[in-house]
C-alpha cells in the first residue's frame, strides 16, 4: 500500500509498505482524509523536537471501517465513517492516574512520536475510533483539531457570561472560539488578518480585534469596561503574544497556552503575582473532547466548509508541503484525500 514519509527536514518520499494486520480489539480503517496542521509543517521543516526521522505524518484522521478484529463491540460495524483519536497513554504515570491521559509522560501521537495516517490502511484500537452517520469525511477529519480547542476551553473553566479572548484564528483558535461561545462566553478574536476575523465571527466570536491596525490594549479595555478579559487563550505561539496574554488579562484572570514558542520567552513576572494569575498549558485533547467537538459539528455550530482551504490528492502531499513552507501565511487548513 502507498505511504508518505518525511525522510528528514525538507525531504520526503512515497513508499510501498505492507498492509497492516489487525489483532483482537482493533479495527482496520481505510484512510479517506488526513488534515495537515502546523505540527506537520514543523516536522517537514525539522523544527519539532519530539520527532525522529523518517516519519509518516498525519494525525487529523477520518476513514471507513473495513474490518474488525475479535473482541470489538457490536456498536462498531464495517462501512462506518469514523474519526480517529491519535494519542496513546501508559495508564500508570502521575498524569494517567489523574485521568489526564493526553499529557501522559510516555504519550505518543500518530504522525509525531509514531508513524501516522498518510497511508491507505491503518489498524487502530477500537476505543480510539468515533463513528458518525451524519458527518462527512471532511468534517470527521476536523474533529481532532476541534477537540484540541475543546480541551483548551475545558482547561479555562470558562463560565457563561465571562469574557474570553483568543490570540489567533487558525483552526485551533477557531475551535476555542466555537467552544467558548457554546459555553455562553463573550468571545473576542484577535488576529492580523481581516478575512480570518470574519470567519471567527461565523465560529462564534462576538468581537474582533485586528492587532495590526488597532491598539490591542485600548481595544481590549474598551470591550471589557477597562478590566481586560477574564481569560486569555494563546493559540499562535509567538513570544509577543505569550507576553501579551499575561499583560492584558484581567486581575485574578486565567491564561491558557496551547502552542509553544521555539525558543525562550522573557516575561515581566510581576504580572503573575500582582494579578494572582492562573496560568495553564493545554496539550492536545482527551477522548471526551472528541465527543464535544463532534457534537458542535453535528449541531452545525462550526463553519467547517469555511476552514478547509485546500483539498489535494495524496500524490500532491509533498508539493503542498513545499508550497506551505514557502508561504505559510497564505495557507489555511489543508486536507489530503486518499480515496
């Protein structure tokens, strides 16, 4: 079967590899769509410290069940369209003992620490698949990034009526916006691209701030009666937005970091103490976040058609990575079609 690998930074190949065998408790998935995200671009560029090469990328996965191993629940059947949860966990470490499997010390994600889904068939544990008879394969490939946003919303403990501001209106930022709006929050989207900010409104943002042309501090104060947002979510991964999150959040506020900066960030740490901030990381997602993301899609509360900028055939995977690397700002969500 066909497979796509990144051999090393900036170099890729297409290979023929054996089809996987399924064991008890597993299902065999015919991969239909795989979404690409910033993690995949960083792997291609050699900027992800979690990756060893060669690596088959792909963790935003939709497909169709084509076979089932023994001991698989009757609720899963051949022909079902499914999204695939991409993480593993050890079940023994401190994080796992708290039920926070997403941040297991030995966590492995498809396409990052282990080979991913840019391949024709993939065998996966049955408890990692989420079927839906109402979502398209394109929508199912959006569930994983949506779940990342849902997890950040969960980490924020946002309550109805609170104000939550999001740096970045890429796929993850939009997911946070949709999830927070669904919880009844007043959501502010911050970006430097007016077109993306318009999509943010469709995802649920009540207000938008173009920080390229507006004074961010003044705009946020005007929208929050001078206090600043109660919650700031950073979904960009830049030093100045990492700092701005703690500078602009209200006193006694919460700051949620989703991405990370490739390098050090210098802070004025007095904000941490003077404001008595809760500062939290948010890593990938939990299975329950998958279900929440699917619910949003099924209820048509997320602009799925707007966020998928390009759908390209499997044979053009390398080409689209080259183009993305050359002009990252011009690319929105990419999906690879393997059907």
